C-alpha cells in the first residue's frame, strides 16, 4: 500500500465512507500504477500489483520471495548512470 501511494499519490482503494472503502478492498482491484504513472518501471508495477493481490495465494509468500523480485530491479537502477528509477 505504501509503495502504491508513493508512486501514485493515491490510496489504492477508494470510497466516500469506511464501508465503501472496505467493500472496494474486498471486491475491486486497485488501478495498475502504470495507468496513473505510465513512466513507472514495469517490474515495480508488477511488484506492487502482486503485493496488493486480493487472493493471498497470489501475493508474495515470504520476504525472500519479495527480495528476489526487487533485487534485480535495484541492481539495474544502480547500474544506470544518472537515471532515476521511477
């Protein structure tokens, strides 16, 4: 959720009341971060999507799984000279 908010400047689920937010969280996938910020690196967008999956089985199952996905993205970002990872 924090990564989604950092990238999009929006909370991933919307609603006018707490009940609407809860219903949205249960029944609606948040918009892909690339819909709101197309310049976002595809791997980061996939990472956020997987973190926010409604089905727990589709989320990362461990911190090691999460790190395995992020490490190549971070390594690539560090290898780019002067380019900022979005």
